[in-house]
């Protein structure tokens, strides 16, 4: 009896140990791409089938609500209605009967529908055609789709990927390959990828899985990705220091050969998305901002500066989001909401004015606070918890401007949307005297200041870390 | 045509020209009248009280700093009236012809409400905001100079709210936030030139 108990305990311990060794199972996701928004929904397994919550599926797309009437779930989406009955394999959606392929399930306080039925249900409710890549759990609503082409350039060797819309993939580098994972972009499989017979770049493959598209570039040396053309072009090339040492492509897998012991390969680099900087060209539309001269409004000057700063930052490999790239009107709350949603490393609000000739950097005039874990951020003072980062960013930019002998000063300001930003956030006001206000439009002047701003932004993390260490 | 008729015609012509010039002058005067009306600042009741030393934080666009300046002005006993007179002395500086931080004609403080424990609400005229120049620096200097001047002279005041004609306003002229309270004790202070 005692021996039997000991055996059982050992067995349980062994099973627990093996369970710890198993990698954590990846959460299953369905990604929906629509003309308005791209989003992912958690997929749950019930009775060996995959299901999604009806409201989880509909709410990101528009006004959706659901109520239980007896045993029927009545769902309203914009002006369309649907009825789902738990246990039934058919549902009434937008006045039509839709076959679901498996029974509707009730899970606590929500209705689950089979994954296989999301395309007809969404198509019927949104009145848009739906294309479902079921194996990869990617659903395309309407005519969304980003296509791309690949071209190999020989000298120096680089692979140029051109996309029909801006992209911002997560990039992972591993020995012998570079992976780009497109989660929010409706990237479509290319008709064909070019034959890659280069010593450096040896192959490229496209795959779709778990709600994302993945582009993998195989190489004989470490690679890096450079973004240009507002995120529409990605150039894959060798890391500069190693470009001259491009090794031959990895051997075709075969029986293991006897070889001298090699140093252990470095562990795969963690997935690290490119830092994102949000640039806010202040004003726009009817809000002209300061009138700097006849027919010269602040809104036009800030847009010109923003475009130039974007190019300067992209040269540093920093992804940039412009809150407006036209004469669009945005409220302060909209600017803050858009910027916060992008989870930026930094937010730069660009302004122009007529006073003395200088660049002024403003941080938010708020009391410093330390955020408690899990606490909500008050919208009006969201920036208060990020003031240290903002001051670090302002200091780094001021240092770069001073190096170029450009007059710079810093001050606190009570101004929106700065107060509402949950990230390092500053406002930059470039001013000139009234007599020389047209200098604000001079390309050389803009270039010089934008280069300093970009250098300052790019150097911020390093400087901030050094400052923290010195304390 | 006789000589007399000729003289009469010349006199008539001169009279017509003179009357035309006079009518043109009257028209110009009539056009200026509404502008003068807009320039009229509200007339404050005569201030009765001893002259006292106050500290004004005067903005200067050229260096983007506040300049501390002592002034002597007659102040009434009522704290709200005192606060208003101090701010009017500050704004008088900005309405001078060669002010380094000019405000629009008609910019004035209508009232100051001192609310416990530390809040001052400043009600300004429409011209104060409508005629204000747009820009982060020039707008923030106006707000900060008002807030710092109040904090320096009215014991206990650390928070200032600016209204325009008794109403809340989002920004002064597109930049400085007027929807929130300006807290003189919060964060980094605005640069003050000594």
C-alpha cells in the first residue's frame, strides 16, 4: 500500500515536472481587418471546436449590444439585428438564416458562435464581403488588403520590400533569419517571391498563422530592417559592421557531420517593435494657430516642420506617426487619444510663433506624481506620471540644439494635449522675430533644427539611463 | 458771362469744395467712433486706501522670462479689490505703447474672486482674450505673470483660474489652457529674470 502511494506521488511529480518543461500554449487569436479598424479577438475551444464571443467580435466594428430574451440572444449591430439560440446550428442574421456549422454555446454571460461562422455572420451584419483565411484565423472585411513586392538588389546586397500601405511589423532577429510579424496590417500573400540566389540573403517566405502574417528572410549574416517612404518600404540589409563578412548560406539539413565544438549560438532576440514617435503638427483646418505673416499661418508651418522631422527620425530607424498629414482639424482630446493608442516612446507637439528667434521646449506644468501599480490615470493629468521621461527628452533635445549653436530655452506650460499624454511628451515652438518670420520656411533652417530634434530624440534612452545610473 | 457771375461761380465752387472736405472729415470721425468705444476700458471706482508696495511679475517676450518689479499703488482694504487693483497695475504695463509683452487695447480685469482655501478666479474682459496674440510663449507668459503676481501679493493663493466675461474658455488664443487651474506651486517654475 505504502509502495503504491509512493509510486503515485512520484508519477504526479514527474507529470508536474514535464508540464513545467512544456512551453506555455500560445493564445489563439482571430484577427479581423476592416476598412476602419484591425483588431484581434480571443478564440476559445469548446468540445474540440473553436468559438468566439459575439460581442467581442462586433464591438470594435461599431455600436453593438446583446440581451438575453428567454433562451435567445438578441444582438443589435448598428441598424442590423441577429438572433442566436444556444444549441442551434442556425441563426437569423439580418433577416436571413445563416448556417453556423456547429451549435451556438452559452458561456457564462455571453454567447459563443463557431469560428467557422464568423465570415457569413459579419458579412451579413456589416453588409460587406468577407474573406476568411480560416487556417490562419484572418478575416478580411470589405476590400481591405495590403500587397507587397520584393526585389533583390545586388550591390550592396539588400532586399527591398514595397507595400501598398504603411506597415509597422514586429521584427525579430534570430541566427540565420529575420522575421517580420504583421498583426494589424491586412497583408496578403504575394503572387510570387523572387528567387534569391544571393550569398547574404538566401531566401524569403510568407506564412499566415494565429491571426497574423509572417515574412521570414533567411540570411547568411545578421540582418537589419530600415523603414522609409512613410513605412511603405522596408529594406533588409546586412548589419553594417558585418556586411563584409557575409557567410555562405546555411547548409541543407542532413545527417549530422562531425565538427569541432562551436560556440553556443546566441539565444533568439526577444520580439522588440521599433520605437514609435508621434508627431503632432499643431492646429489644422479652421484652427489656423498664430498668424505669422500675410498668408502664413502656424498650421502650415507646423505641417512642413513635421514632415521634415518625420524624415529625419526615419533615418534613425524610428517609426513615426503624424497625427495629421493634411489640413485636417483635430481636437486636443482626439490628438491625445490617437497618440496614446499608438503607445509611443515619445510625443512631439510642433508649434511656430513670432517672438525672438529661438527654439523653445515645453514640458507639462503639472505636479510630479508617482503612479501606483494598477491605478487609473486621470485624463487631465495623465502626463504627471511621465514628467521625468519628458524632462529627459527635453534635455536631450536641448543638448543637441546647443551643440549646433541654436538658441534654446525650456519652460513648463499648461497646455493640451500635453497634459493628457501617457508617454514622454513635449511641445517644441520654433519662433522667429516678426521681421524674419519667413525664415521659418527656409529649408536649411528647418533641416538644421529637425536634425537636432531627431538626434536628441534618438539619444534620449541612453542619456536617460545614464542619468538614472548617476543618481 | 459778366464779371459778377464769374465771381459768384468761383465762390460757389469754393463753397462746394469746402463743404465736401468738411463732410469727408465728419465721415472719418464717425468711422472712428466705434473703435474708440471698444477702447474704453471699464472705469473702476476711485481707489481709496494707503499706497502700498507690491511685487509684479512682468512678462518679457524677448527673453521669454518674467521680470520681478516692485511698484507702489493705492490699495483698498477688501482683498478681492486689492487683487484686482494689483492685476490692473500689471496689465497697465502691458498696455503701454512700448511694452515688451503687449496686450490688446481693452484688455482688463473685471473682477477677482478669492475662494478658500487657495483659489483666485480672475474674470477678464473679452478684449483680453479676443485680442491676445497667439503662440505658446506669449500666451503662457500672460497666464503665468497673472498667476505669479497674485501668488506673490495675496497670501495663500496658489491656484488661479482665468475666465473671460464670466465664462470658461478652452484656451487663451489657441495654446495656453484656460480650462484648468494654474497651480503656482506645481512642477517647475517659469523662468524669472532677477
